[in-house]
C-alpha cells in the first residue's frame, strides 16, 4: 500500500457510519500513511492470531480473563515503560513488531480481537490514560491494555480521575468515567497523541500528516484543519496553511474565530 492508497482508504473510512468503522484496517492505513516503506501483513497476521487465541480461551475462561490472557499472555503485548514517548509506540505496525506500545495503540489489538469474537468491548476516553470497557454478566469492567489487560477497580478509577484533575463529584461517577467511545474516536485519540508529540518535538511534517489523518477520519470536524495549518506554517508552507484555514472556516460555518485570526495572520505573511 502506498501513502496515496492509505490516504484514499482513510477518506472512505471517514465516510462510513460509526458502527461500520473499520478500526484495525484504518489504524494500519494510518501507519502506512506515516511510513509507506513497510508491509502491514505481519501486523494483520498478529491481530488475526490474537482473535484466534481469544476464541479458544473463551471456551473455558471469562471474557475479561480471556482477552487479557490472549493479548498480553499469548501475543505478549505490553505497555512500554522504558521508552513511553518513542514514536513507534503509537504505530500499530511497529507495535506488532515490538510487542510494546501505549494504551490506545495496544487497545486497537484488543478491540479488533473482541469484534471478531462478538465481545462487547469499547474504548474509554479516560483522562490521561486510555482504558477499555468490557461488558460482563456482573456488569461493566474497566481493563488497562497498558498493564497486561488487568481489571481496574472502581476505587482506582476514582483515584486516577482525581490525580488527572477531575473534581470529586465527577471522579466518583463511574457512569461518566467509563462512558464508551466509538472506534473512530479511538483512532482519532491515537492521532491526537501523534500530533501532540510531533508538535512538541518540532517535527512539523509528522505533525501535518497526523493532523491530516484526523481530518480524513472525521470530515465534519474543523479542528484538525487548524492543526494542519499550524504544521504547514511551521514548515513555512504558508499557501498550504492558508488553504487549511479556509477549509476549517468552511466546515465551521465561518464561526471559527481562531481560524479567521490565524488565516489573516498567514495572509499578511504571504503579502
């Protein structure tokens, strides 16, 4: 798959309804779009292997035990504690090769296996640390893909929420802390992570690519185009930045004050 083919796939993924969103294939397309000089088949084979292990374990184990043992035990997927900020941790092709990653990239493999085995598992947009929600006979449980899929108790969820800055009244609301997110939102969160780290490192080409992927995955959202514009401006591509800001204004119905201000600033630099 070339970068252009990956981009075309993301365009199509952005058009489908949330319930039909192809999470794992879209995550692979994001990885190829970032670095097309790689073969995605090994990552796809690992994901399929995980689903097969999970199907076998579900015959004798509870869903929460089976998915944790399949992903962390059988596949060896773990959180990268030593080099957490390494770019490879947010790339599913690299994660499949290294068996290390950040919570959301690891979570993509968990979610893929769960979908294949008809388990009700969803991502949770927990502040500062992506989690998974699995429905069981006893009710929903939170799983941490970064910590070998272990169950996170409600008391620990509340403690984590307080440490992240949430107020006590919110930190005590498990219905809010464990609210499920769509698969599309999971992948967008992963691309947000890539953008933030690329921006912090001054890697503007990488920041632009990740922001563009977010724009393609959710074509109704004007905000990724603001980030595309910032990344292009960081590279000195002012005409391209102006085009991105114009797209942001179009999507936001002309109401984006930040986009208008940034567009005027870039326009003046072009003159």
